[in-house]
């Protein structure tokens, strides 16, 4: 997982290439970019998700997407380990829809 990435640099591109080469099919698709919001939250002892001013921040959304990617790998562990899990991630809307459909079933159990 690449975090605090400055996508304007050649180093970021080189690092992505090294990870893809050395860990084929294992690197996360999501990249967390640099943001002033992170040290601001850390200095206040909070996460991005706990501060209203950052709820729609691009890095907050990147972490949400990463969470979906991790969940997808866990739910499809065998396919992922076998290299058969497509790298295409479901969109946030698909994820929200899936979770909303699962909530009534969980409430009834």
C-alpha cells in the first residue's frame, strides 16, 4: 500500500513499478496521496473520519476506497490468493448498495 505519495514525482512512479514487479497481483490499487489534513488530524488526536471538515476530503475518500479494496480481498480470499480476483474495484455506490441490502438480513438474524 502506498501512502503519503506525492504523485508529481518520478519517485512515486518508480516505487509503483517496483511494488508491481516484486509483488505481482498483491499491490493495492488505491494510492493515498499527501495531504495537510493528516498531520492536522494527528496533532488533534483524531482521524480524518472524526473531523467534519475532512469528511469529503480526497484523502478521506481514498481511505474509504482502500477499505473497500481490503474488504473485497478478504471476502474473496481464495480468488485473491489464486490470482483470480479482478483488480477492478466496485464503486462506492455499489459498496453502499451492497451494505444496505445486507443490513435488513442482519437485523432479521
